[in-house]
């Protein structure tokens, strides 16, 4: 069946990225497992309508992010702290984030926590950037112009460099 | 020089991100089909629960229509049943209507998110909100008035119930307004983000 075959291909190529995405959208382990299953199911079902109108990667990322964004809308409590934009994140000072003595795992944990504060669209841009997707493709997936995506990526780089000073290097 | 250092740091972050441990999660076609069946069962169960509540309310007011000798109370019961029916229909139609996954793949995330937020916002404001209030509010009020006319001995209790009901309806107005503003702010943020370049 074409749907099963496409799913196998997508899960093989993008499965780890989907796991990382789910982790950045849901902090709770049990809910994250549900979200992950929901994304995989949606990707599998979506292939009924896939006719090569875009690349498989773009298609899967769109489905995955749209399912995850819906998850955020559904499960956010009314009194929860509002999600913020990159502008707001840039203006917030957080001394603990710039400490230079953190290990790999801690840095990754803090990176996930940092991403979970962002509103769904900016979260999506940063996740795609971290997956190594270029600005033009980010624009196509997210639905913003390539110039806009490039500007956001530039700012993300700046924020990441300032807030996560040395976790990566030290871990290598 | 500073730019080079920044690029180096973010390259490190990318490496760190992409090399983090994952479980290698994937589902077999059988598991996917099973999960879909579970999801459909859950949705059916949720609809069934909603219908059960509506059915209970309709049965309750139907009973009053049969046993009450007061025409105003019977009219109120009938209006409330109609209101409950409309409310159930509206909730089912507007709230968390599932977007087909194939549509998700075809829609850029910003557009998808905007549609979802607009749907939520519209649930809490405008014509649909006021129609919901207007359809649901008069029935119980007429029912209370009829009940008070038929049973003047419990008028104090009915007055208390009627006032509580009115207060709840009044509280729903600012609460829904606040919710719709919240969604609108998110839509505005999204629009700003899409406009920037």
C-alpha cells in the first residue's frame, strides 16, 4: 500500500526529528508519547492526499507541526504563562542561561525548556533551524517569506549564541 | 570575528541538537490502524457522553412538560429543550473540529494556525455566541416563572435559582469576551510575524 510505504520512508528519514519536535512541544512524558503517536498517525493518514505537490520532508514537517500546534492550543491551561515571541525572549535576561559550565544533556534540556516558552510559530522556526533546514524551506513549511525566515534564523542564531554559550563545545 | 564566533557556537548547538538521544520511535501499519480505531472509538465515546448529558436534560424537562399543569412552565420546558439541542449542535460543530491530516500537509503552518485560532475566537464572540445566549437564556427563565406561578410555596428557592442562573449567564459574557481577546491577540501576533521581513 502506497500510504504504508510512504510512512515507512518518512519514519525512517524523519522519525528522530519528529521525536525531538514532540519533546519541544510537550514536557510531560506521558502526554509526549500520546503526541508522538498522534503525529505518526496523522502523517500516515495524510499520505492519502499526498501527490508530490511538495517534498516529502516539507509535507511531513507541516503535518507534524500542525498536529503539535493543535496540541498546544488544546492543552494549554487558561491561566498558563503566555507564550512569548523571539522579541520578548531577546529582551528577557536570564543569567542562568549564560553560565558556561553545563554539560551536553543539561544544555539540551534547557534548550527544550527554552523552546517550550515560544509561541507555536516561532517554536516551529527554531526547531526547523535546529534540524538544519535552510531558510527558504523553513519559509515554505511555515508559510512566511524566505526573507522573513532568514531574518528570524539570524536572530535565533544570535539568541542561541548568547544564551547557550558553551554547552555544545564542552560536550564534544 | 564576533560573527564567526556566533556561527561556531550555533553550529555546536545544531550538532548537539541533532545528536541527542532518541528512541527510534515508529509504528507498524497494524499499530497505526489499531491507534486509528482507538481514536475513533474515543471520539464516538465523547460524542456519546455529550448526547447523554443532553438526553438527560431533555428527559428532565420532558418530564416536567408532562407532569406540570402550568402552561408557562410547559412552554419554558419546551424552550429549554430546544436550547439544549441547539447548544449541543453548536458545540459539536465548532469546537475542535478535526482538520483532515491531508489538509494539514497541504497547508503552511501559519495559515493552519490562523484558521484554528479564528475558529476558537469565533466560538467565543460575535453572532454565534449571542445566538447561543439568546437561544439558551429565555427557556429556563420562562420555566422558573411558570414554576413560581404553579408553586408559590417555594418561590424563595426559585428566586435563588433564577438569580444564580442569570449571574452565570452574565459571567459568561466577560469570560467569553476575554477568551476571544486572547485568541485575537495570538492572531495579531501571527499576522505581525507573517508581515515582517
